[in-house]
C-alpha cells in the first residue's frame, strides 16, 4: 500500500484540454462543404472522426494531415469544391451515429447511388426520421431488413417543407441543417414535438454561421433555411 501526502501549494503552468469531438465533426464537415482549402486545427482524433473523414472522401472531399500548432493534436487541410459528389460507392461510418446521421442528407444531394455502411450496434440504429422524409419526397432508397444498414440513397432532396420529431436524436436536425442550405430553393424545417439536445443544435448553428451559412429559427422549433448558400 502506498501512502501519499498532499501539501497545499500554488500551481502554475498550462493545460491543453481535449478538444470537443462534437465540434470536430461539425468543423470538418463545414470545411469540406466550402470551396477551397480550410485548416482545422486542435482536433482530438478518434475512430468517430476517422469515420467522418472516410465519408467526406466518399463525397469527393479531400484532406491531408498537416502540422498542428498544439502538441499531440491533429490539424487537417480540408479541400472542398463547394459541392458533393459520389467519388466512392460506399461510405463507411464505422460505429459513429453522428457521422451516419450527419452524412445521409449530404449523400442525398448527389443524385447518384451512395451506400452507407456501419459496424456494431450502428447497423441497427433507427433512421426512420429520414426514411419518412424520403418517402414523402419519393426519393429512392433501399435498406437491409427492418430498415437496418446498409442503406443506399439514390436521389436528390428537394427544397420545401420538412418535419422532424424533436424527441429523437438532434443529429437528424443537424444533418438537414448541413444539407438544406445547399439546395437551390428555400426550405422550412419544423420540429413537431418537444426538442431534446438543443445545445447540440446550437453547436451546429454556430459552426454553420462561422462558414457563412445563415439560418434563422423560431425558438429552435421552426428553421428558415435560405437556399443557394455557399
């Protein structure tokens, strides 16, 4: 048994806290949807972040690791064209639910088949909120039995009126907020039940605003999304 004696004393120095994985996802997605090269630094890499990068690659967005200004962290040069396209037929989301739900609406901008795969419990994570939208818009998609992965999306989302329940993951809301500004026409997204995880929607809105995307909302329940944004 080891005995430790702790004596009060003043401390000084600096501490580099881990960066937010939630913001890391959003930053590299917004950078990838932008035209040109963006440097995103202070990324705490993880399997989920690698999954998002794989999916961005499948959407025709390139990246390179570059030297970080912070020891032990990763910086990425994200190369976007301002558009998404299918450059690989499969987008492997690993076990990352946020990656999957963020990326599905972006895949539905391409107009070409793109198959989303996953591993572990992600295969059975519910996606019905998106399927309902696809059904209403008559957008072609196929799934494994029970709506499980793999999911193949083959069509283009249309601008207009959208509805989502608020008592499912806010990741569905964020996924549409990434994609709808890129459509030619304006859209309105309405939340039809009590909203959970508003703070995560705030993260998405703040990141989009940083990249010049303007979205107005009415108390987080109605989002007015202008089309044709870059």
